[in-house]
C-alpha cells in the first residue's frame, strides 16, 4: 500500500497553535481530508454562515487540488454546523460547489471552536494510475 501525507508537519490553528495532524492522507487512490474550517492564515474569517461556508469549502478544495483531486472525486463529506438554523443556508453554498457531483453526506450540529460556524471533511477516490498508464514502455501487467 502506498501512503502519502499532505501537511504532515501540522498546520497552524487559531492563535498560532500547531495542529498535530495531516491536512490529508492518500492511500491507494483514497484521499481522506481532515476537517476544514473557515480559516485564513490561522484565523477564523468574520461573517455569517454563508461567508464561512464558502471559505471552508474553498479550503477543502485547495487540499483536494494539491493532491490532484477535484470535486468530482469526492464520495462523502461530513459536515458540522454550530447552529441547526444554518442548515438551509449551508445547503445552498454546498450545492453551488458540488452541483452535478453531489457526494454522500452526513450533517450534524456540534459546538464549534472560537467563532467557527461550520467544519467540513471529505473522502475522495481516484483510481491509481497503472504501470502502463505511467510508462508507455512498461510491460503489461501479469494476469
């Protein structure tokens, strides 16, 4: 099994604290993206659920892109909302990003850290490249 970690050195959280986890881990075509919040440069962006949802999903998509994945590869998202009344507003933002490729999803309410109103994680899948796709000169795989 091949495993690749993105951001294993740990990110920066609110107040500059070092976060003790990878932004994402890839294993044999599966990409597990850690929960993303509406942070820029270690600080939660100001604003309501719509502003924070956009930033959260942009942060998620940036990690997907870094690993070579896109929204079409996302098979499942987990969503945490601080306030259940934000459900419909979040859904509108979520739909604007996933459109024709909606993943499976779970959404729960939970107390969030600091001024955060939303957190989203995801699992994505992209078939690993085969030896013949990587190198046209490679011999065919044994059957």
